[in-house]
C-alpha cells in the first residue's frame, strides 16, 4: 500500500470558500467577462490527434470566480502519409 506524506494544514486556504450545503448549479448561458486560467493540449482517446482543453475563470459579476471549461476547442488530426525517397 502506498504511503502519502501530506499535511493539509500546510495548504493555504482557497481565496473563495465554497459552502458545501449550497447546491452547485451550472453557470447560465450568457456572455461573461473571463480570463483563460489554464489550457492543456491533450491526446485524443483514439491516439490519432490532439485537442486543446481550456479553463476560463469569470472575473466580473454575479458569477465572479466560477470556472467554465471548454473542450475540445480545436482538434488536430495526425497526418498519415507515406514518404518516398527521390533516389
């Protein structure tokens, strides 16, 4: 069995506390001022390309601090072709 050496008391508190007794609801579809706070290029499950996963954080208004995720934003397929020598 793996042993984890982790002390949660050393982790700084979150900037915005979440009350677990309040139900979590999706952010309504609308236009929001947000910033990209994380992005990652990930391989497709089929292994034949990749896609960009993006995390946005709303920075103004009623939903300030909420995160919105978008994936796949752009998918890139690998090219399968034969290279022939000009000899």
